[in-house]
C-alpha cells in the first residue's frame, strides 16, 4: 500500500494539484495533518491561494483522504468539504501499520510518545511547524511531512510531502521534495 502524507496546505491550490497529479498520482490513500484552507495570521497567502477551488478539488478527489483538524481549520471549513475533518487526532491502521495522525499544536512529543506506546502505534504523524521531520524515538517513528505550499526552515525551505509504502511487516517512509520528485530523507521500519 502507498500512502501519501501532507500537511499545511493553507489554501495553496497550485501545489495541491501538482502533488495530486505528480508524486501522489499512484497512492492508495492520502493522510493530511491539518491546516487545509486558511493561511493563518502569521503566514502569507501561498502561491495559487484559492480556497473555493481547493475545496472543489478535494471533493472531486478519487483517492481516499483522511484529514485531522489543524489550528487554522475552523468548523465552517467542514461546510465546503464532503470528508470529515477529524479532531484532535485520528487513529488508523493499514497493512498492520498503526498510525496516530494529529496536527501538532495540542500534543507534545512526550504525550504523543506515551499514547503511541500505550496503544502500540508505530508512526506518529504531525504538521504545524511546516518543517519536515523523520526520526525514531523508542519504537515510534515521528513524521512531519513539512508543508508543500508554505515551507519553513533554515536556508531556502523546500516544499515537501511524504510517502509511506507498506509491504507486509515492513514500511518505507520517505520525505519528498515534491517539485523534484526526489527523496530527501528516508527510514525503513521492520
């Protein structure tokens, strides 16, 4: 199974379409860690900011999409999209891989680690920072796909998403520079 992971779209229709038609064109599922439409008070509008057409693109999407609520998502956003925006986190399982999906603004790493270990979840996905992250703590992999429309970080931030590919008991996780379709960091879970 191939799972596309993204976060912090912030109304960026241009990057959304490029990803859906590019690196996510052959995924079985997309997990979104929140902040779909509004760009937030501290962020500029991303290139191709178009919330109404982004909502339509989400509704037209043929790939299953699971979304958790971010700090910039509001209840009115639910009026324009057909899929539920879930909060404060989503628990899911695919091919034996158990994933805890949350935005990242409500739970600390320590709280996430405690929950993941308690429920035996192997991957904790968050967004919020717009900075890609892939690291293992104890038996839990912490993944932040970064942001494809408003990337942040040192130097020149790279717009990123992530891919998870499951094969039996194994999972390969990649953080991808979506514009170059190039892996920046990866990790194999066994």
